[in-house]
C-alpha cells in the first residue's frame, strides 16, 4: 500500500487501513493494520490480527536541499510496531510511505 503525504500532513496523525483477502490454511497475512505518527518525523504501522510480519517504508524529502532518502522500519511480527523516521534536521519530512506484509 502506498500513500502520498503533503508536508502539512507530516505533522498530523496519519491513518490507513489495508484490506486483505481472507487467509487460507496454507498462507496467512497480518490484518487490521493501521499507521500512526512515530517519533517527531516518522510513521509506524501496527497490525493486530492474522499472522506474519509487517515492515514500513518511508520516502523522505527535504524541502530545503531537495534531497530524497529512503528509510525502512524493522520487520515486525503481528502486535509489534514497525516504525521509521526521516532525518531530524531542518526541511526533512515523510513524502510517501507504504508497508509490506508477509505470511
């Protein structure tokens, strides 16, 4: 799932829900996933149902220097947040984010 964020949105709570097809006996994925602010300049994702892992990815952008960098959170099991932050220096903020699920 990918989301594009405006600079103003980076400072407010962000939420997303991912619809996942019903799991089969052979393959299950996390469900009930939502995103939230993480640290001063990042985002996290938490999945509370299903099985497997989740990992957040953030495309960070600096409005001053026009630089871009990618930050990845840890691969986390259901019930544990995966969070990542952009650099804490002036101008940096999340521009786009997405998370990956695996069963």
